[in-house]
């Protein structure tokens, strides 16, 4: 009777899967960041230039550190659900007064994350097969 030798490669396989997942998340973050930058409205370019991504544990995040980024994404005043319904005035940097009802939403982060699911799936598949 022949001897049978069994080799356990599960640790190596698990390590390769974890490495592929990490690479896939980084690629997904970079890709989503690129989509967000293309969708972002531009005045001075500050908001677009502030968009970045971060991979933490099993998630990839995109976002901005600009305080006004949420106002651009979600809108303000009457254009934001539950927002202020009455107009208000403000003075610009040149001292000119303006009246506004708010700003319409110009989403750039959510569409970048949600509208490209197949692209992100393809990245994961590529990393698992070819990484």
C-alpha cells in the first residue's frame, strides 16, 4: 500500500486571498476617487483637489476634508430635505450682498461609489484571478 502525503497550504492560500483583497480595495478606492473628481463641480478646484480615498479594514472610503463638500453633495436651504425654507442674505468677499434660497445638490461622492458597482466587481475578480 502506498503512503499518502497531505500538505496543508491553507495558510498560504489565505494570505494570498488577503493580499488580493487589499490590492483590490486600494484599486477600488483610487478608481472611485477618480470618478468623484470627474463628477465634482469646479469653481476654484479646491474641492476637487481635496478628494481622496482611504482603505480601512475591509472598506474603501472616498471623501473630502473640505467643510463645504457636504453642502455641494447634498444641497442647502430649500434644496436639502428638512433644510431652511426661507431665503437669506449674505455678503461676498467683495462686499456685495446676495439673496439665496440655497444651493441645489451636485452629488459627486455617492454616484462615484454607487454607479460603478460592475467596475468594482471587475477589479476584485481581476485581483483574485491575476493578482
